[in-house]
């Protein structure tokens, strides 16, 4: 089974209510969850300020998929978005989609930008329940 890159939107909901994503619990137990430094950079500072050391420790031990930023690909993705009427997609989301595509990962996110992008960009995504 492919690894699942869990976006910060899912983690934030999961930290507030573990029952919100029972499938994430299952993926964690099956060792299918991975992260990257972009997602950690979104999560860790807030967790550190809130003294959530245990959560930080559980995140940093996950397999970390190295980021290689393909600027030409990111520009192409953004052109596709704009051409299809999808505006205001941030560079971090484009980097995540590019990584999912190039690394053969499955994305798990609550961010509607990803759902919109999936209509014209081929990548696998788990829908939140």
C-alpha cells in the first residue's frame, strides 16, 4: 500500500478530537502515514508554543519524505488551476500536490483546494469522512 501524506488540516482536527478521523488512527497503526518538512513547519511551532511535546515527538518520528521543489511543475500546476477557475491556491499547497504526484503518495486532507485541484490534476486523495 502507498504511503499517505497527511496534511496539516487533518492533523489539526485530529489533535482536537481523535474520533474525528478514525481512518487516520488505522493508518498510523498500519505504519502508512508519512510527513514532510513543510507540514511539520506548519504544525510544530504552534505545538511548541502550547508545550505539546508528546505530539511533536510523535510527528517527527514519522517517515519524512524529502521535498524537492520543482518550480516548473509548480508554475504549471498554478496555470492549470487558474485556467480552471481555481484561485488563491498557495504555493505550499502546490508543493504538496507536486510531492504527492512525483513521489506516488496518497494525500489525506480537509483542504478544499486539493479537492478542487483533483478535478484536473491526477493524484490520489483520501476524502475526510
